[in-house]
């Protein structure tokens, strides 16, 4: 486990939920949200991704993932 940086701590303090864990809508991976976690905002909701590749996949066709198995 990588120690949290100051930027990670600041980001987590602003999140409206705890623990700071996200669910990647593309592959269902649990993500520990950090300052460098890839994000995508759609309709006032922020989605978190385990990789930039998953973020690009989601951004190309968000509707297919919003109805998917991993949608929170």
C-alpha cells in the first residue's frame, strides 16, 4: 500500500463520502481514490477509474456503462 500524499489527503477531505473508495464502471474494480485517480464527470456525477484506458472507454460510450453491471 502506497502512503497517501498531502494532495491525496486534501482530495479525500473534500469527498462527500468515506471511505474514499470508488467503483470503476468499466471493469468493476474497487479504487482507492487519490489525487491522480482518473475521473470523468457526467450529469453532475463523478465517476472514478482504475486506469486512463478505462476512462477513455467510458467517455467514448458512457450510456453503455451507466446501465451496466457495475453502475453504483
